[in-house]
C-alpha cells in the first residue's frame, strides 16, 4: 500500500506535465561516468573491441558524439558535479578536485569534512561543499526516501559527488590499503561490504594481478617506432604505491564491476516500481598519469579493457533486471591533456610559466605602489589570492588594485590574459567570458585568474607534472541506452548540463535546484 501511494505521488505530483507520458519510470537508472573518455580514442581503437561493449552502445544507444562541459578547464570533480547537478561550478561550488582554502591558506579536497569519520579510511569526507541539490537528492525527496541511491567509484570525490547529499552510500577504493571505504556521513557501513572487504577486496588479489595487453602486441596501432614489445605491470612490485597505481589503471574498472554485482545482489536495487539510482565511475586516462608518448600501447589496451568492463556491466544489468527496465547514461568527465610541451624537435613556440614567480613580483609591485605589506596572500592553480584584510585596513580601493594587478601580470612572458574577480562578476559578456564565469565561484576562486599561452608549460611546485597548455576542446561522447530509447547518432555539439534534467525527466521527478537547462528528447 505504501509503495503504491509513493508511486502515485511520484508520477502525478512530482512529475507535473511529465505524468502525461504513457511510459513509466525505469526501475533503475545507472549513470556511468568515465574519467578522461575521448570520442576520438573510442572510435580509433574500434577494431580491437568485441560486439557486446562499445559497439553495442554505439549500435543500440542514442549517441551524442560531442558533449561539452559549459565551463572552462573541467576536471573529474567539477565535471561529475556538473553532470549530477545540471549547473556549473559558479553555482554548485565544486570548482576543482582541490582548491585553495583561504581560511587556512592550504589546498583542500572538494569532499573534505572534519565532521565525519571514515570507514576503512582515515580521510574525513562528506558532500557538504557541494552547494546545490543533485539528481540523487531529488530522487530521495520525490520518493520520500524510498528510492535507493548508491555510488561506486575508484575515487573518493567521484563516489561522494555521485551519491549527493541524501544518498544511501558512497564507496571508493582506499589508495593505501585497497579496501572499499566510505564515510559516516551516509548510512551505517553495510555488513555485506564488511564481509566483502574481509575476503574479496583487491588487496587479497593484488599479488597475483598483472596488467598485460589483451591482444598480441602487433594488434596495436599508432605506436612509436621504438615500441615493439608488450608491456607488463606487476602491481605488487610497486610497494607502497601499488594501490595508488592500481586505481589509475583499467584494472580498477573490473573492481567497480565486482562490487556493483555484490551491491545488486544484496541491496535489492531495481527490484520494485520505485526508481533507484546507481552512480558508477570508470577510468580511461593514462596509466599513472604518464604521457601518450610513453604509453601508446597502454592507452589502446585501456580502451580494450574498458570495452570488456562495459560489456560485463551491460550483461549484468540485463541478467539481473533487464535492460528494458534500466536507463543507462554513459558520460565523460572531459579530457585533460597531460602531454608535456615540445622540447625543440618541432620548434613550436613555448616556454615555462611559474606562478610563484608571478605572485612574488606582483607583491613587490603592489608594495612599491601602496606601501609595505603582504598584498598577495597566496596562489594556487593559475590563481592569485589577495589579502583583503590588509587592503581594507589600508582603506585602499580593491577594484583599483585588481585592475592594476591584472595590467601588471599580463606583461609577463607566457601570459595570454588575466581576469580579475571584478571583471568576471560585473564585466561585459562574451562566449569566452561566459565559460570562464561558469568555472568561477566568488567565494572559492582567486581574485586574479591567469590564462597561459598555448604551447607553454605550467610549472608546478613540488610536482613532476608540468603539462603544456592546449586551447582546443577534445570531443567526449554522451550515450543513452535502455528503456524505450531509440538508436540514433547525433553530430551536433551538446552541453553536459542537460544530463541532470534529462535523468530527472526519465524518473519523473523535478530537476536539481540549481539547474536551468532543458532535458534531451530521448
């Protein structure tokens, strides 16, 4: 009786006009977010795929070949937050995986929260820094907490942002121990997962796991001339880094599938007429963040193994629930090119940009202009944070200082443009400015944002990763499968902030509270 009443509320009250539709909501919605997935790689390596994974998605699904984030420089955290909220970082607040906490002058993770302890981890985590509701939250509200919501990912941020504020649980791999872990923010850690950790987690198998090519080495194309031998990675030989390296390999996707199978068996997801939501995350990036020049064969094999993981997931969903009662959304977090700059072989213009040197010289300039003081409070990720307390105490005009600082910084070698907070919040509109504004949050971003010229390397302090700037957008796919969705291929670029309202439309619930975009027609 209770379930019938809730179903009526779901269809008639929260669905609004959507209730006029003849179809009923799916029993399970699965969001598969694949970190670093690229359309061109998906297509280029197709000769290596089987028929049940990528090819099935492309054959039976509604495929948008080019899906773009509505903001500048997305990473995994900001991309996933946008997919689940239907809005940009300027609204949902997740500007990156990490940003500078001006209260402590130290970087912080987007899911750090000292108020909640961890299960099988020493990290303290919650979604409290996510400032809007998500599709998971809206499902919980619409079903009066009856709809189940779980998230499984190799990474903490992906799991927690996928589960939202109201989810039943978020589980990720501890990069130090290999155990599946969680946070006390959500419900009590399930007993079935305790048992799984005691006998089946990857730490019991890591000594026997090796990553070698699925196909013979000669099957892989696009290789440098020197690359003729197959690779082999033994994770157990990596000592203290073995699990950290494991979670940035395609082997982590199989672990997500194994836990998904256990969750479906133990939780009862998708077993009644009330929609449930399962958030999954895979990895499709470079192994251990190495460049394509170093691991072209590894990248191709990553997509081969990703193809196998998707095939196994589809078979699992079909066997357990039936794809006719499931809606699957496959999306990408976007792609961050890790390639280093040209070292002279091709004579492409470039150089090295050092943010710390810019910040030091800017502070010297402001001291010469306005008197002694530490005007630059800190800097991080191409952003400079000014000392607002000092500026206020000296009774200086902040807008004037911002304008003078931007004019000073733009003279540096390698600097293309400098945007001040005043310009971003109150300046004129342009398509380029709109993307930057969407990535900017007035309480979390810096006072000055520096855009570096293409081809220049951004030199990171205390890091060996110094990526070259590349302005071009790398195409990423968006694929819908299941239910009554008809196969179709669409070349027109679309925006990923439409994913959340589409999923809510499918479940007959309202969109997240920060979402203003319209759903796709499926």
